[in-house]
C-alpha cells in the first residue's frame, strides 16, 4: 500500500525525525495560527521536525459551499505560511483532489501513508504525532520530551497527557458572554449524560485504559503504524481503533 502512494509534498529532510500530522476540515485560520506559533516555540531544533497539514473534504456534491470556501482560504493561508515555517500542505480539498468519503479517518490514513513512505524512501523510521487543528502543546519541551521518552524505551506509541479546553473560537463579545454564562451548565450536563450512558450500558469506558488514543494526541512510530493496519476510514472512533491495533502490534513484539 505504501509503495503505491504518490508523495504530494517535498522529500523528507535528512535531519527530520518527527512529523506532526494535522487533518484540517473547515477550520479556523486563527486556530491554525495558534498551533503553528506554539510549535515554533519548541526547544527542539526546527531541523528535527516538520508539520504537515492535510486539508480535506469529500467530493463537491457531498460538500457544502461554506466548507469548500473555508478550505480554500485555509489552503491559501498555509501555502503562504510554509514559506516561513517548516510546513508542508497536502491538498485533498480542491476540485479533482477530494477524498472519496471525506471523513477524518480517511484523511488521517492518507496522511499517515504519505508520511511513512517518505521515511521508508530513506531506509529509516520516524515518529508521527497526529493531532487536531485546534490542539497544540503548551510545554515548550514537548517535542524534546516525546523524542527522548519514545526512543529510549521499546515503545511503538504513546498516549495520554491531554487536556481538553472548550474554546468557542470567536472574538464576538456577545458570543463570549453567552459562553461564559452557560459553560458550567453545559459541562455538568455533558458529564451527567456520559455517566448515565456508561452505567446503563455497563460501559468499559468507566475503567481506565492507558492505551486508548484521542485523535488530538496520537504518537506512533511511522512503520509500526502502517504494520498495525493504519487508520480506519471512518467518521469517528478511528483514533480508538488505531490505539487498540497499535497496542496489539506492540504486545506481539514485547513492546
């Protein structure tokens, strides 16, 4: 599968050991700016990592004009941003380049294969950090820590350490006031419904699973991710299935 993927981005720099892979769909440019700025402040030398955005959507007949317009703006912004940063952009949004199903699992899986092929072309492996467009590290030593912790152990992947912060992504004062007024009610409502659902179904989610991935934070060795089966082309739950498959792959190799 890897050998059949055409690489739509520049060849991998010899020094690069970490690829940050970000699927983007109808996202805020302000959030992307936050993300890029956060990674630019990392203590790890910029020679050693890259950021690859995969802007994606389904074919035109399945996609709204608003999404297409937003993605076109995102592509324009990222293509300018990559001149100043170590950024590459995979366009799976423009006419004729759209994904078949256009879901997040398909976008992640395509990006995963493209990135891994670039490492294999140089007869080596690398680390892939998959995250979302509204996610970024607050610790400046994040990448440095990831590289040390994963490579010094017999690890094929890493999960955890994720903090969820609700962000309305708006500068509108009325929006902010409404959000501030009702956020505690919304949080309690969501928590209550989750607990009720879990108790009614006797859900295993009530137990602690240290290997369960969130799409906002999935670290894996590139080749292991492919060997574990890649990512299911589905609209949700792709991160959980990927974490389970990677964990099974690691266990079979005493990892």
